[in-house]
């Protein structure tokens, strides 16, 4: 690549390459950079590579006195393959923020902001010092995202609910703007794709949450039902959910837990969940011995124990009617289970 350059010098580190050239004026610099960038682009083409012009930036460096002499409309204008490279006033290069005068003010402000946030974090979490991994420090955080779920320190899932509601409201607003162009079936498909699918994702973690958190999620589902059925904002959503045959939020959570329980019991999948369940064995021969009950553990932690899968799964499973617990086929179980939960949710006869 260096043989293709006539004017510029360059530095390379991994996949980052920096070209720099000196000139008496902006026109001189523009001509030199444009010529060499076009040469590099041709070199990339010959070697089956593509120059990413969208991520390539230009910056004019110099002292305050030299830069102040340039006219306002005199800027770098380097064009490669018909694309004008973006001229920036500050850019991050290998972890360092560079500015036109090399004053390093932008980098200092970045370091100051970063250190201040970490100091504030240490003040909030004095019990948990940072963990040293190599040359880096891993700091404690109040909220962390794991496999799409946002966990907080107290496992209230408030941040997860807040994040989902904000995203879902934005998606529903976009769908509502398109509603007049959509038929009911297409609109419902969009709602399931962008809202309901995310509403059901990892929702077994939401069992036992506060009524306030469940109510926030229920408002999202109610809004989705109103959009599908072309109803006004203050219309009662319960009849709409019943008409659409949508389970309410709390019922969807129970449905997911019971579905996981069936798979863990009958199919023994996944193993790490099936190991949490054990059949109920009464101390003596009772009529409940052949009811396919699960053993209900005694949780040690009142705040979290009743929400964990090892407790919630047997608790909900043992409440099911006999004909559902004795199902052996997954499709039959899902059909019976949804009918049962739907009936309980809407008090259907």
C-alpha cells in the first residue's frame, strides 16, 4: 500500500490507518490527499478490498494562529469515488480524542467525565470494590443487561420494564401512524412482530413483580389492542383482548412458566431447568400420590424465593386441573392450557 502513496505518510494499527500530509495551503493539502486517497482506493480494488468512505474522516491540524488565517469556507474537501469525506473537529483515534490544535481539551474532558462517573459509582457502591482483570478495572453497576433482560441490584426488574415500555410505545406510535393503510390482519402481524414478541421474551422472569410494574406492561398491551381494533384511547381494552383472544400480561407470564414446566417434566429439556423440579412424594400412600404433583420447596428468602422458578413452577403446576397435568403431547397441553388460563382470566363459562 505504501508504494501507492506519493505525498502522504501513514501509520497502521490493526485495521486502523492514519494518513497525514503537510501543505502550504488548503488547496495544496486537498490536492495531495485526494490524489493519494484515490490511489489507495484503486489499490484496495486490485487487492479485493473496499475502502470504507463512510468511516473515513478528515481533519485539518495546525496552531490557532495558522488556522485563524483561513477563510471560513476554506475547509478540507477530499473526494474519493464520488464521495466527499466528512471533515471533523474532533475524532477518537485508538482511544484518544484529537482536536485540530492538538490541545487535547476534548480528550481531557472525556477522561474527566469517565473518571467522575466511576467515582460516583464507587460512592454508591462502597461495599463492592472494582475487580481487577489484567490491566482493567471492572466496576459494579446498578443495572446490567444480560441476554436481553435488564437486571437491577434488587431484582425488581423496574429498569427492564421501563426500557421495554419506552421502546414499545415508540413502536406502537409508528404502527398507529400507518394504521389507516393496513387491514386488521396485517396490523395484528406488525403488533406481534414488534411488540408482543418482545413482551413474551423472558417474561417468566417477571413472575411476582409488583402490581405497578405489571400494570405498566398491561397498558402497552391494551394500547396495542386498541390500535388493532381501531378504538379510541380511553376505550375499555378488556373486551378487545377477549375478542382478539390475547392473554393478559399476568396470564402470559403463567402460561410461559407452565410451558417451561411441561417441557422440563415430559421432555426433560433443558436439563438445567428439569433439575429444579421433583415429583411430589407424600410421606404415606394418599389419593394425591397419582395426581402428578410437583414437590413445592420451602423458599429461604421471602423477597425472592417465591419468585424463583423452583417455587413458581410447582406452585402453578399443582393448581392445574388433572386433565391438563396428565397431558403427554405438547400441542395438546398448550391448547388445554391456553383455554384454561383464558377462561380464568376473563371469567368465561
